C-alpha cells in the first residue's frame, strides 16, 4: 500500500475490546462508518496497543502494532473466527486525491491510469502482489470502485488470495480488502465482503475544494527565442481566459502579449510578438469562474544572434526514460554534435525546427552530455547537460533482453574469459548465499539445458534471497570462476562455478 499521512486514529464512537458484534464502527478522524460481519474480531491501532491478542492478529507485538499499521496505511482490520480471513481498510492522501477529492471528479483517463498501475506486473512483482483482474464498476449500492482480484506471494509461493476495492472520497485514496491465507475465498466470504462494502458510509461528506483550471501544453513553451514571435499551444478548462505576459527584472508590471479564450475542447493557441530582446519571466494564467486560477512562470530569453535550444525531453535531475534523448526545437537546419565520453552523433533540425537524437541507453549514474550547435549566420554554441540516469525495472529488464546472449554452459566453464562482459539471463532457483568483502555470492540452479546447471551471481552489498526462491537474473559474465570459501581443514578440490556479475533480478 502507499504511504499515508501521519493521521492519528481517533476512535471515539466505541472502544473495541471484544470479538463479537455487528454494530456500525465509526472512525471520525477518517469520516468512515462501516459494519463488519458479526463475530469477527475488529482491530485498530488503539486496541492493538493494549491487547496482545489483537497485536498477534497483525503479526506483531503491542509496542509495534500502531507503527506497523501506520506504515501500511491500515486504519482498521477485522478477522473471521479462525483468523484465516480478514477484511482491512487502507487510507492515504496523495497530491491528486487531495486536489480532486472524490472519485466522481476523476476523468476516464485518470481512472485508466490507476487501473494500469495495478496491471503493471513488473511493479507489483517486486512486493509480491499479482493482480489477475482489474475492472472499474459503479453500482448504486457501493459507488464507483476499481474491483481487483489478486494473489500475494512470498519467495514465489502463494501465501494468500483476495479481493480489493479502490476508491477516492473526502480527499483520500481508500482500499478495502478481503484476504484468505493460503487458499481461495469461499462464495460465502465473497458475499460477506460485498455486504460489508454496502455498509460503508463516508460521513460527514467534507466540502470539495474548487478544482484548478489547469494548463497542459502540446510541447513545453519555449525558454529561448531567436525570432520575435512567441508560439505555443495547449489545453485548459473550456471557456477559460488564457493570458500570456512577460516581465523583465525591475519592471513594475507584466506586459501582456496575448489573451485567448479556450475553445469548447479546452484548446488554445498563442502567437504573439515580443516587445524586444532581453531576459524575461514568461507568465501564463488560466482563469474561469468557479475554478482556482492556474498560473505558470518560467524564464524566457530573446536574442536574435543566438541559436535557441528548447528541450522537449528534460536532461537534468533524475532521468527515468527507457530511451534518453536529446530532443526539442530550434531554428530549421541547425546541426547538433552530441558528445558523451567517446561517442559522437550528429543530428540536423528539420524544416519546422524539431530535432531528436537517441543517447546511450544503458549507463546508470551521473551522465554528462555536451552539445555543439552550428548554423550559418549564427555564432557556434556549446551547452553541457548533466543528469542522473535511473532505470525502471520493467524498462531495464526489457533492455537487457535485447542485449542478452545464449551461451552454452560448457563454454562458460571451459573458457569464461572469452565470454567476459556478455549479458546473460537465467531463470533460477536459489541454492545458497554467502557474503564476502561486501559482495553477496548467490549460488543458483538454472533451468537452462537438459540438466540443472549451477551459476554464481555476485551481487554488491547485502542481498536477502532465500534458498528455494525462484528468480529471473540478468548479469554480465565475469570472465572467471567462483570457488567459494573453503571450510577450515577442507582439502577437497574447490568447485569451479561460472561467475556472473549482477545487473537485475525479478521474482518469477
């Protein structure tokens, strides 16, 4: 679950100390009223800090119970007799939920994006969840919810199965969950969950804040101009007044360049003449009655003797793009030389001034790219960009799959030095691991070939990979063999096992 705000649970309506009741449970701090099935044990952070049995149901002790519930965003849970099945409620506030406040104000695109997050297998694999169904439903009895079916795994073994229902109310993301340990839910338990959802009330309904008009651009407004005309387009609330102004340092008030009214689709376009060369602050505002005004400010420089470079793909801070690019707009015909280490590429802006050049896809960490721009009639220009290249695991695994080589095990054993640096991938089961001088050596049994074959994965730092767990590993051939750490007095010839330097691993 996502991290929550540090909200203190104020359990005012009743203090739960017994297991059997079917009265409404009120959580005033969360504006939530619900009724759990009769006979279930209801646990809150308050009850778990004073009741050993309640803390044990959470798998912890009284002194840790409240902190664990807070870290999981869990505000309340109820356990069926026998404790195999539980219903939990999770709440958190995000920037988006605080702004839009209620699921009714989420657009179709926003709901689709939430659904896609749950369907992102690589994301949920890392924490053991696998969602097999995700469907938005809007019945009158419960209101709009994303209904989810999932299983939860530990060391690649399914330990629980369950259902979830996700929604947004009173500015918070809320997830209701029913889970059975080690088995499927029965039809009776599924019905109990549906009946529980029908009892949920979000009360009191807090007043929804006004939404901002918002400003989105087809491409970022330019930060540099060599011609006097400023052009860009975008979308905002239909009918909103879009005002474009510039202001020089020391000016008393901004100078208005253009005013546009957004069309019924929300689209607007700007084409306005600059008041003169110099460095400005560009101010774009969108105003509409009943909405909060949106205002954006950014630097804008107009110099007729300089080649402008306006990036449409950022090259600063952390870059998580699957394929980093030097891309943007300039004057037609500008020739760029893009240099990084010993690599050099040339790219020419097209007739509309657009350009795009792929950067080296792989290297992580700090990257420095130097760009030289030339165009007849303009002085040569050079800019250096520095960024921190990061990888999303799904993108990285897809990239590594394009680089991997299939190498016969006998070749790895016979001449590892000739295969050094080549990317390999193994679906493997962990046999054992040991840490030596800050490196964890993980011995695995691969499923490649007719017979199981042993490979050692060298992972920098600590790695907690349990024996018997199944993973997919990517790495580069180290060019040498692993012999392990011999026991004292052991005179046997050490095993020679191919060594692979770790790149990535994901649960199978």
